[in-house]
């Protein structure tokens, strides 16, 4: 079974397991975004503390920008300075499996990290999330990544997209930032 068929089957057979996020408005370019139930619950059901609600609302907006094909800022590794809005960051560290990415916002507190993998070009699967404050050391990052890889393995028997060299190999309409 192809990875397309696997992902679509997960969404249709048990929609509580994997959700496809659709654009909220008409758009020329679109990307596909899938999120696990745990991420869905955090984004759309809460409950969030009053002080965290604004950052979650902005995270939802960032996710919808991804789906709507808005230009993405992309960086390999951790950005050294903040950017307006959100960016897609390749998590390429020595000893880590390839193909892990995060969507991160820069203009909110507390900072959120959405971790995932590309199933195919322009199709991202968010497998987990963390508050940035919960990732103070490399060990916590490694644990979060291992959990996301296990979630990928549970959802799909196909490997993620990892062969790309340039950000445009993964997502269309990107700007690389340094």
C-alpha cells in the first residue's frame, strides 16, 4: 500500500486517529496537513489556561497558513533569531533519524513546538507537540523525537520523505533563512 493510501485510510477508517486539516478559505496553493488525535485535542479542544489561549489561537493560525500555501520560512537547524510568525525547521542533529521537522512560532509566550514528518512533498504529518519550556535539554528533545518516530511507525508502514536536500524538496513556496 502506498503512503498516500495509508494516510488516507487512517483518516477515513478511524477519523479520531488522524485528522486532515482543510483550508479555512479559498486559496490558490495548498499543502496537506494531518494531525494526530492528541494534537487535535490540544489545538481544538483545550483546555488551556487563560494565559495560554492566545498562543494556541496563533498556533492554529500558523497551521492554517501552512495548509493554505502561504510562503514558509525554512531553516535547517535552530534559528538564531526570531522571525515574525512561524517557521518550518528541519531537526537535523547528529545521531538523530532523518526526516524530523518542527513548526514553531516566534511571537508568542509560551512557545509551542509541533513535531512531525513529511509523508510526501507538501504533505506534513504533525505527530506531537510540546511547550518549548518542556524541552530545556537535548535529552528532552531526543525523547520527544523518539515518541514522534514511534507514532509515525504506529500510523504508517511506509518511510517518511527524507531524501530531500533543499527545503523545496519537502514543501513548495519556501524561503530559506539563515
